[in-house]
C-alpha cells in the first residue's frame, strides 16, 4: 500500500516529489485571448517551485469539461496510471478546471493520488478530513449545476432567437455570420454559386453526383475548412429550406427574416425532382430517353445499351422476368415520340382565337387573384391573432407549455402555407397571359423543334410535354402534361369545347379534317349563355371543386344568389371545371 504524507493545507511545506500539471480553458476563443492558459501555468509552476515539487509533465485541454473524453485529461489519466508510485500528485488551479461531471470525479478518485487545488487552498488525499471531501463534492456538484444551467439558458436563448425569425447558430454554406448584428447574411462569394446548384438540379436531368462535380467546378467550397463539398453536403443544401427563407429548428419550421438566396418556387421545384417516382438511374454512359419510358407489359424501366459500338437499343430491364417485349432502336423511338409531339400542334386559326381569349381574360384573371390574395391576407391575420393571444396566455400561465408548443407549431405551419399560397397568386396574376402565349408558341412549333434537335434536347422537350410513357412491341403510349392534354384532345376529336354543345346559333359546320370552328372568348372563359345551356348532372361536380371556387357546398342554393359575385373567381379556374360549377349552380 502506498505511503501517504499527512494531510496539509496547500500553503504548507511539502517534501520534493514528482507532480503533473493540468490546465484547461473552455473554448478556442478563450485560448486565442492569450491569458487563461498561461495564467494557470504560471500559478501552478510557482506553487510547485515553492512547495518543492518537480513537474514532470504538463497536460492541457481546450474544450468544455461538461462531457467526458477530453484528450488531455485522458492522456493525463493514462500517464498517472502507468507512473504508479513514481508520481502521485496532481496540481490544478481549482475544481471546475479539473472536472464538471461526476464520472471524471470518480475517475480521478480511483487513481489514488493527491490533488492540490491551488486557488481553493485544499489538498485532497486518502487522509483528508470528511468535511473537506464533503465540501469538495459540493463544489463538483456546483460546477456541474453551473454548466447544466448555462446549457439550459443557451438553448432557451437559441429557441427565442429562432421564434423571432433569426437563424440561431453557425451559418450554412452560402451564408455568413455577422458578428456585429448576430444575424446571417448572404455570402457574396458562395451565395450565387448555391443558387446555381438549385437551378441546375431543378432541371431534373442530373444526379447528385453530377451536381457535386459541378459544385467543385464552380469553386464552391466549405467556408471553414475551404475544401470541396461532398455529395452528402450537397444533398443537405438542396433539401434545406433556409435558402428559400424558412428554416427548421428543433423539429419546428420557422419563417426567417434573412434574405433568401432562391425563391420558394425554385426550392419546391427541387423537392419535386427529389420526390419524382421515375427518376432515372444515372449510369456512366448516358442515353437520351432513359428514364422517360417504361415497359408496357411488365411495368419495369426501359434501359439502353450500345451494339456494335454505334447503335443504341432500348429494351425492358426484365426486373420481373422475361415479358416478351421487343428491342427498339433510338432512331425509331425518336420517330414515335415525334408523332406524339405532332398531336399537340395547334392550327394557326385555333391558336389565334385562343391567344385573343387569353388577352381578353387577363383582367378577369387578375381580379380573381386579387380577390384570392385578399382572402389569404385575412386568413393570415386571423391565424396571427390566434398565435399572439395564445402567447399572451402562455406568459400569463393560462395554458401549459406543452399546449403552446403543439398549437403554435400548427399555426406556424398554417402561416407558412398561407404565405406560399399568397406568393403563388401574386406571381400568377402577372404571368397569366404571358405563360399562355408561351404555351401556344410551343404548341405551334413543338414538332418542328423536335425533329431538328438531337436526342438529348428531344428528351428535355418531352419532359415538358408528356409523362408516364410506355413502350410495347413497337407502339408508344403517353400521358400528356396539362394543358397539352387539352390540345391533344382538340386535335384528335376536332371539338375544342370539350364535347359540349355551345348552341346552334354559335356553332359553324365542321371543317375539313373533321375540325370544329373555334369558340368565342366568352365560351373559353366559361361565360355567356352558350356556355351553360346543356345541364350537367350533380355528380359531375364535387364538393371540393365548389370549395375551389369559394362556394359553400352545403348551401349551393344560397351560393347561387351570389353567382355574379363568384364569376370573377370562376374565371381563374380550369375552363371545363368553371363551366361545370356554373351549370350546377344554375340547377339549384
């Protein structure tokens, strides 16, 4: 058993023995200040010299003592365990420099050494009085309580900062922390590069690996380690709503007051690309139509391979076994898609009256969106009032924190949804006619564009026009994306009114090629007598469709009284849906 000296105070004489020093600061910032570590070392060295200790080793940590596993502390413990009787004294400034958790306290106690707490004037050993051990235990618990309380206050402050709309911690790639305002700002160097990543991935024809490579080529690096980003980091960037003005903190979504790098519409477009069910598997050799077509027999994906070094053949992957589907050359598949594109080509006369109708209905559309925005703003104010009142009730102790967290989360989500819906209406009110004109221009020239392009450009155009394409033994079946499905139906049937009779006084004889005469602009917008002459059964109009027009489905007759008031709302809906709703109201 080790021989122990009699317990003495820290200012008493001690015979010459070996000792180790341990110093610690809590953060890099304290280390950079340049006084905490040197001050501790100076104090302990003077103490060792005065009391005849020979310092054989010094250990240092620059991190919090809240958690176990500090490198310097662990190294010191290993040294003392190996030193055995050669060194049995530890010099440290005070209790909270040595440990702030119970486990480290027990670890040091098991070393069977003398601990000199210089500033506290105490030497702890086997022979220490029980009162000294008791007081030391109190100091350890006080140090632990201090760090626990500090952590609690920090979490509370960060949560409050998040509720105020400010990101509470280190900025993400593309943002910078402003040390004066304690807010995040757009990084003038990396912010535009992050925006370019979102724009590139939103096109839907590149993989995460490819986007990561593009990020490296653009020079987008990590702001702290100045290294290239890895794929998982790019994935987190593209999934993070903070770049669009919102952020997640502790499982709750907040609306940020910082300047966004991208629009919410672009962010949601990127999320749609992530969630796309038919995302192609990106291989080393890229083929144009991979990911656009599936097998019409078994539903498996259609892949491509090169034969004889030059011919590209597409075929079913056979994931569910052999299905009997045939191979198809890329040139033949391109020809089949060209026929698909040709079906949406709009004749010049039809395109002209649609364009005229769009121009005439622009004012109606804008009025509809203004009305919708006003309703959304009223809804926003009502939800905000609920949130403010609940917050006052929470401060007054009238509701529990649990109820506040649950309801505030629901209301915050509603506010975010209302803001997004308002922004969508505000954008739509400006580009209604312009978007319609662009669609018409595309429809008029889509076939000519398609046949002049190479397969990769053809694939990009097809993603705009069609979805769910299937190939089965030489035949290609597609589903047209709205609104191109209406154009395809009009070309196929020659009926541009969706199969409804607009009245004999409005119809002209069917032209050559079995094509009907174009309707008037009032008929396109759902107005006029001709648009509501043929009744439609109640079952054809659902309650959700009535609600979409702002009509109470439970009181349709009462709503019919305000039909003129609702007409501006109906003008903003799909043509056929608006006409059905008007007809249903007329039956009330």
